């Protein structure tokens, strides 16, 4: 029996689309995906977003206009996901909107994380209250403001007899360590490094395509060991957690610099090497948390069979599956998580894990933007 309806809106570092999930929560608080819609980001807007993520001319004017434009796109995605369902807008308690991250720099003396997609525009275009701005209170409390999904993973994935690692592979990859049932260990979570972002960037630059479908091109290539070693020497991988990262570190400019001595590598070899960078950086850090158990993958990476095969090969003592095995579609975990974050806000419940983000305490995250 569904008790409450919320909508979660998410656009990640991959910037390929806005994912909208209409979620019903039952009496026990378990989420049920009622309707889903992926709104492609139009090419002209995508170009502007890529432009604003790097320092440039006239940033403030561009930022202000993009904030409204992205807000309208998020509202469009919301209306579409409602249209695909039999749920009336008046029955939806609130929308949880992540927005589009354009800077994430929590390591500065005055750390910050900036998302755009004006919540007022979303609320007024949908006539539904919006909860947004989820990251900045955690940062104000001394945290990274990320990752936020481990609290959701802890709430919805039941503890088992063995440790569970939930690995979300979007543009950036992050891991949540859920201890075995009865363990006194804390939940741990952090960004491991690049997920799909570098592979997607190479595909756009060299192949004029958005991504390597099914990892087919990477599968046909051979990893260059010296290049992989150089990529893995990036200091972020050796940093202790709590930690988070983004396109500020792993971007086209950094990749071009790393590849400058490897200009004769084929596209397939580059993509194979970048796929191993993603898998090895995940594996190296996960094995410090547990040496056996269950791995559940979510995010776009879960749809890449070559990536899944390599993860299983590198972590043979783990059973590697996707979150589909727990009844939550892998591609929709993050959007569902932001519906849950909105639900937590409306119930005045905390939704960050200080052991994960580094915040000084747990807090109710988000801000309220009424539709009236």
C-alpha cells in the first residue's frame, strides 16, 4: 500500500539527461518506482553546460541564465514522468531536485558545491513543492557535501551475513560499504574517482559519439600498462576518506595532458585503458574495505557488460550483481535517492552520514521552495 508519492530529479556529471523518478513509499518506507522518464539534454544546452563547468568569460551572466534554463528542463522532465503514470500531481508531496553540478570544490579553504536548475522555476512550472540545495548544509558543517546516496543505500538495502559494497558508476564512481549484519562497523562511503566521465569525453572528442555502447570498443582494445600506471598515480586515489571529486579533477584537459606521450594509441586501446582505470581505482579502494562479500552496481556503468566483466575478474571473491537483484533498477537508484531525500526533509529527518561526508553532525538536508 503506497502512503506517499515523491519525485526525484537527477542529472549527474555525465550530463547526458535529466532522470525523473516518480516514487511511491509504502508504510514501511520502502520505495517503489511508479514511473520513470529520461529527458535528454538538448545539444545547445549541453554545450553551454560544458562551457560553464570551466572558468571563462562572463560567467555570472551565463550562470544566471543557465540556472533558469536548466530549471525549465527539470520541470519538463517532471511533467513527463507524471504523464507516464496514473498519479495526479496533487497527490505528489514534493519533488527532490539535485540540480546540475557545475562546480564541486569542497577542499578549498571556503569549500563549496554549486548546482543549478532554479527550484522556484521547477515549482511554479509543475505546481508541486520542491526540495533542493541538498549539499550545502553538509559543507557548512565541515563535510564534503558528497556522496549523499550512502544514507539511502543504508536505508533501503538490507544487511546480509556478508559485507555489501554498493558501487554507483555514473560520470564519477562512488562506493558505499554496508557492514555485515550484527557488525559494529560504521557505514563508509566516498568517491573512488572517474566512472564513465573520461571514457565519455574520449568518445565525444575522437569518435563523435556520446559513449562506448556496452563497452564494445574498449573490449576490442588492449590496455597500455605504462599509461594505466601513470593515470593511477593521481594523488586523489591515495587520499584517505572522507573524500569526493568531480570534473574539476577528471576532465578533458587532464586526459589530454596524460595522453600526450601516447599519441599513437588506437581509440580502442585508449578506451580499454580508461575502463581499467575506472575498474582498478574502484577495486583498489574497495579491497581496503572488505576482501569478500557482495557487490551491487548501479548507475550507467551497470549497463556496461564489459565493465561488469572486468570488475568481477578483478574481485573474484565477491559476487558482482546490480541493484536490480534487490528490486531497484540500477539506472534509477540516484533519482530514487533524491525522492527519498525529499521525503526525509519533509519528515524533518537527517539524511547525511557524518562518517561518509566528514560533517561534524547529522543534519536535515535541503531547502523548501513552495509552489504557491
